[in-house]
C-alpha cells in the first residue's frame, strides 16, 4: 500500500492552528478531492503534478522522518492535498512504535477508520470563498471515525463577510470543538509564481479585520491565528 | 486594597505564549520590581509614570472589563509591570463569580497565595540579556504558590546565544512545565518613541534563527512563537 508523497520537510514549526509554534516534520501527501480557489499547495493538489508525487511505503517515510529529526521523536504533521485519501494506518502504527506523534489536517470530506489512531486531528471544512461546498454528513463521519482518541480541532479559514457568517453557523453546530479562525491568504504563491512576495500589509489588515469583527460580535470562543509561515517565510516551500 | 492600573483594553487577542490567539481583555498593572533592558512596557514599569497609574478597586476593574466585553465572560489577562506585586485575590474571586477566567504573566520574582486561584499562569523569568538575574528559589516559591490549579507555562524570551544557552539550562530544570520560546524584540517602542516602527525583517530573522537553532539541537519540547501583536499592530498600545 504505497502513499503518494509530495514532500517531506523539517523540522520546522507548525505555522497555524491549535498547534502553532510546535516543532514538527511535515509529511505532505499528493492528491486532493477538492480544488479550492485560493489553494496554497497546488503542487500537491492538481493532477498535472502527479508525476512529482513519489509512491512511498510507511517504512520509507519513517526512514526519511528519522533522518530529518536525528531519530529524536517529535510531532509529525500530515498534510496535503488531502491526506485522508491515503492509506496511512501503517504509517501511524510504525511512527507511534518509534515514539513519534501525529497531527493531521483534512477538510473533512473523507473519513477513514485510522483517524482514531491520530493524536491530533484538525478538521478544516472549506468556506464559500473556496468554491467548495461543505458536506455536514461527511464531516460528521470524520468526527465519528476519530472518536475520543485524537484531540479534534475545528479550523475555519475566512476570506470575507460571507465566509464569516458561514463560520459562525458551522461553529454553532459544533460547540464542543475547540475552534480556530484563520484569515485567508488571498494571494498565495502558485506553481506559476512560486516566488510571489506576499502583501503582508494586506494580510495583516485581514487579520485585524477578523479580530475586530469577531470581538465586536463578542465571539470569544474562537482563537484567531494567522499563518505564521506566511508572515515569516513568505510562502517559501520547505520550511 | 486598591490595585495600581496602567491600562485596561480589549477585547483583542492574546499575542504571545501558550494562549496565543485567544480573545481576551488585558488588565495591565503599574509597577515592577525589575527593569529589563528591552522592556516594551516602560510606561507600566518606571516610577516616573506612577501618576499615570490609577488606583482601582476590584469592583471598578470588573465594571470596566464588563463594559468592554459587553458582559460576556472571556479570558482576562493580567499583565504589567509585575502584576504579582498587586493584591489581586478579590479581583479573581469577583471575576470568577461572573464567569470570567484569568491568565497572568509574571517573571516569577514574587509569590502570592492567590496564584492558586488563577486559571493560567505564565512564568517568564528573564534571560541574561535583560540585565536581570534569575532567582530559582523565588521562582520555585511561585510554582509552589500556584499548586495544581492553574495551568502553568514557562515562557523564555531569547535575544542571543547566551540567552539561548541559559534557556536550555532553565528548561532542563523544569522538564514538567510546558515551554514557549519567544524571540526578543530588540527595539520595542518606548515612552520617548511610542510610534517607533518595528523592523519586521530583523524580527523575523531572529525568529528564523531561533527555529533553526532549536531544531538543529533537536530541542523539540519547546514551542517557538513570536509576538503577534508586534507583527500585526506594530507595538501600538491598546490592541
């Protein structure tokens, strides 16, 4: 059962969400069932990049992670693309047996039994601005598959007022889930413009807007966090 | 028992440490037993600003917080100066009775019985670059006063290699404490230059250095986080 791997890099720090700042190695899988309008990892999403994705065994992935981390266990972050499309159960068992822990980020469109083996699961359904539709039944199936074992967080990306209203409604349906709001990066680097310099002023303005918007509504249950790696490394790959 | 208050503002988000991104109202007390070389809140530290600090009762402080938060309970962050110099037990009782929770940040130089009433306590002993000396006995007294109730985090600010080595040693002495490392802002705004524009490139370079330094050492138990408010609001007061 090989796993399609777009890239493995680190150790660096997690740049977003509930685990922001935590040292981690990223394992990014290739392939996605979504195509978000503002996707910042098209190289791991679009079929035209398929030849760049290496089919790897769980053993080969862990060998690479162990080399990067000097055999010192740390958090492995599974991202994509949509890592939920891959057969990751063996990787989780092998990594755990070596003392590593796992966080995974997925949009919640595909449930897998092995979600229950994760240590952290970030479910990030996509808002209207992405062009994708939120499917609550599939999302609930992901929650059910995860069960009680992983710490589950809801992360909602917000580009505009319509996304904000959508996020309020989704969050109200899952009041028991810890919640992170993240301002959308409107102009991510793309395969065609990998060196695009982010307009940090625009990005910061968006974060300030989101803080003002949420606090004016007295929406105090949501953490609001930017993508640190965009602020710090400007979308550069491999950090 | 009046409390010396430098400023009360919010709701905004916590910009640093383990609670980064959490909506909060800040209650900043006036007065400090330290004078760190790179202090970013001298207006709440130096005796020459004493006349700017309002003596307030717990009731008056909570009235202000309730007005700011529209009576909707949220996290109150107690900062300073050194808030551990103030009589805060009544404020904690009153706030809790209204549903508010409390996080406090202090250098760990002064212990108070009421630490045990806090929900979160960040102990941030100062590194060599501050010009202040770390006193382990006083720090341990703070830990003992806190007991089991608050979630205690160790936050270490790092300006240079000497601070980094010091941080490694301190962290090794408290392996059970969750740890955050924070790159020092070398040029904070001061009362004389309140509008100083932070050199974000220099600040980011320092964060990148710290991430590289810690990951090269395979120091994976420490979260590494910048001061978001500096990146986003550029040291501006009141946000």
